[in-house]
């Protein structure tokens, strides 16, 4: 498990939109972003790159991404469970 003080330690678990993308990259192979089958915004891409969860190669609309070891950890990390978020009747 990554040390909290290390620069690659995730600041938070991956959110649903991020998990959808990194889930499609489980094979560890380079994949075209346009061929992932889920919407990929520039904002989500910058978060994934900044957190070190993916690597990117290429430019323009034909670039590819690949899951890193930190990305695999973020994908398998436990998600927080929020209890009591539904209003009581």
C-alpha cells in the first residue's frame, strides 16, 4: 500500500467517472481514448494524469492512455460507504 506521504499516494479514492475510465484500462495495454466507449473530458483526463493513475502518449485526437500501477491501486481501493444519506420517512 502506498505511504500517505509519498507523492504517488492518492489524495482520495477514484470517483465513478474516473473509475469507469480506469476500469476499461485493466488489461494494461495502450488504448485509444476515442475507443474506450465512455465519455472522457479534459478535466477527468487531467485528474487521472495528475494523480499518476494513467500514462498518455500521442497528441491531438488520436492519443492513447495506459493504466499505471497507482491506477490499478486506485481502482481496487475501497470506496467509502455513506450511511444515513436517505431522508427518513
